[in-house]
C-alpha cells in the first residue's frame, strides 16, 4: 500500500504530548505504532486500564479526515479532590488531530522514542462505555454519511432524469414554437392579404366617393353659374354704379375703340378679299400641276380667306409698305401677314392697357396668373380633366375681381409657354383652348398672336437671310426666333425642338372638333395654313420641321374633311417640297425628308394620332345619374 499523508484536526501538542512525531508514517506503520503504544501503556500503568478494541481497525471504515485515540488519565498529576470531581468523567472523548502538516514514516525511531519518553500520555483517560459510545457514534456517523451519499446518488440520478425530461420538453416546446411561428406567418400573410384587399376596396370606395362629390360639385357650380347668369342682368345696374371711375372710363374708351376698329375692318376687308382671291388662284394653279382640279381647290381657298379676321386700316397699310420694302427677305402670303399684324397689334394694345391698369391699381393680380398657370400645367388627356380645367379657366376669365384683359393675356401667354413642357398633352390642351375660347372669343386672337410671336411658322412666314438686311447672323437668328441666354444664342437643335412643340400644339388646335362647340380657328384655318405654306415658303430645315410637326397632328382631320384635295396637297409635298429639300444636298435634311416621305407613302394620315381621343373617366356610367346627362362634346 502506498504512503499517504494524514492531517489531524487538533493542536500539534496536547499536554506536552507531540501529536505526530513522525510525519512520514504509512498506514501500516501507524497501525504497528498504535499497538506498540497500547503495550507500553499497559506495562507502565500501576493500575492496568484495559484499552480494548471492540472491533479490528482493519475492519472498520474510517473517515479519511481524522482518526480517534483514547488514553487513560490515571497518571496525570491531579489532586485527589480533582479526581473525585472528575470521577464521572474519568474517560474523556477522543480528540481529533489535524495532521495536515505532518508526515508519518517508519524512519527516525530514535526521535520517536525520545518524544515518547518525554511524554508518556497521549490521551486522557476514557471509560469503556464512553469508548463504545464513541465507536457507536462514529459508526452512526459513517452510516449517515453513507445514507447521504446514497441519497445524493439517488438525487443525482433523479436530477439527470429530470434534465432529460426537461431537454425533451424543451425540444417539444421548440418544435411547437416553430410550428406556431409557421402558423402565425401563414396567418399574417392571410391577414395582410385581407388587409390589402380591404384597403384596395376602401381606396376604390374613396375614389368613387370623390368622383361623385366632384361631379356633384361640378353640377352645383354649373347650377350656380346659371343662377348667377340669370341674376347678372339684375345686378348690372348696381355693379355699374359701384365700379370705379377709372374702370368705367376704360370700358367706354375700349368701346369707342372697338367701334372705330370695326369701321376700319370693313374698309380693310374689301382689299383683303381681293388679295385672298389672287392667292386662291395661285394655289389652284399649283394643284392643277398634279391633277386638273382647279375649280374644287379655288372654293376651299376662297372660303378660307372669307373667314379671316382683319386688323385696322392703318396697321394694314403699314404692313403692306413693309412687305413691299422687304419682299425679298420675308416670305409669306399677304393675307397671312395682314392677319399676323392685326393680331400682334391687338396684343400690343392689350399689354399696354394692362400695364397702365396695373400701375394705377392697388390690387395684386399675380394670384390669378399663378392660378391660370397651375390649371394649364394640370391638363391631361382625360375627358373629365379637360372639362374641369376648361370650366375653371372660364370661371377665372369671367371673374369680376380681376379685369378680363389681364386674365385673358395671362391665359394666352401661359398656354404658349406650356408648349415647351415635356409632359404637354397637345390634343387635350387643344380641347381646353376650344372650350375656353367658345366662352371668351377675344382670347383666340390673343392666343394666335402669342403663337406668332413665339414661332413665325404659325403665320406661316419665313425670313430669308440677307447680308444687306441683317447686320449679322446673330441678328438674323434673333429675328426668326432664336432665344438669347446670358449673351449666347441657343443652338439650332434647341430652336428646332421648340419650333416643333409650337407647331404640334398649333396643329392640334386647328384639328380639334368638339361636338356642340364651335372652333373659331378650326380645320378651315388649318387648310388655309397649308395652302399658304406650300405657295410661299421655301424648302429648308426650318420649314421642313414645321410642316412635319403640323402634318403629324392635323393631317388626320384634314384628310377626313377634304379627302382627295388633301391627298393632292400631299403629292405636291412629295414631288415638289421634298425634291427641293434634296436639291439642297444637305445630309442633315435626310432624317426629316425620310420622316415626311414615310408619313405620305405609308398613309399614316389615315391613322388617328396617339392621344387625340381623350380617355374616358372610370366608372363614369355608374357615377353620373341618368337624370342629369353630361354634355355631348365631352363624350
């Protein structure tokens, strides 16, 4: 058996007895030493006190922490009185010794014998009963420890079982949680789908309700407008008295001016009629070069000239003189120049009157102009949108809180400037113009004047470059419409883009036909524009872009109205105009030549242009009551 170290849980000396004189003892050495100690005690005692072992040390399970020893107290130097007092305690309980720092060994026996001779008593005297009791207590203590170990083992086993059960339960819970998550995810998806459907239904209901409210509001506005119109005559006298003296004087001056202008127009009409007849004759001759249809073309051109509005006699004579002096520079029909001059004169007079009115008035009219601009930007290719915007614009133009001259001028300017917007719906804008000018006719001449000012090819008119007539190329470009920004003129490409946008809106205007509403500047004016263009204007990049843009928007209606006459015009374009372009031998003209040629040869004029037919409003048949049908020209 190997050596091991015992630690006694007691002091190192008891009554001058060394607890462990040899720290290197093994268990066998300790056992033999104890037998030797018992023998020496029996031999040295005068009165032998048995030190009997109830059980062999080898058969008893002892704690590894300590061991027990008992000694007789007979040889202690106690007095007789102390012996009597301690008679009942002659045998004392064994004490536990701490041998943590000792090492027992069989060596150094001489040191042990010296220590043993110096102190012959290791323990106090103890009785047999006490020893037996102690042994019994010790056995009970060991039994209790064994029971505790068994219980701990049972508890550990039970704990491991519970842990396994808990792990199994946790696994089941985790599986249930995953299944629950999957179920909740499916339920969430289902609920989200239901919510989306409910939201879609709700938004649809809101949209339907909004459309119904909008239609009810529009009907109410129309009803109010009719009611106001009925009451207008009754309030006319009171409004006239309450109007400012300045406004009344302006109205009277304008009335006198109109009377004088009408008298001048009558005198000018006769001269213009003769020029129109001459122009019609020239157009008929050009058409006869393709096919002998002179008699059919002449009434069309004469009808065109008979429906034109003319300006004052003074302005007409001035324009005639200018045409005579610059006839080699300006290429345009005389009637077209006359109409242009009259419209520009009206616009100039209106702008001067507006400036004087704004300077003398304390009112701010900028809000009306911004409102008009916002309504024009909101025009879209939808019937209901066109109707609403046109109605609101008419309401603004007839609003007594703002002079009509200011609102009409703002309307004309904003419409033309909106051409350059990339989201401009030209056909819808044409519908709005026709609806507004049917209620405010004077707005059409001002709108056309803004067109002529922005793009000379809406006249139609072309200015030929001449060194004698222009100081420089820049002056020429400014005269034909190039813009100047920061002292630098815009490029030809940018100018052509603007020119195309103006001509598309102009073509959309002349081809617009609204049921029940007259178009003051309709297809007849478009036919006259085409005839004047082919009779007078030369073939170049500018005129080619203008012609192509006009045909793209107005060609469909002109063919539907004039049939074979329009196809003859197209033959003139194909044979004369395009050949003139080719003769210029300019590679930059090839794309526009191919585009015009494709339009004519592929009969694209038979196809309705995209966006011409306005889209219908959703659910309109459901939302509009049958008792109050809509106006025919919106559907």
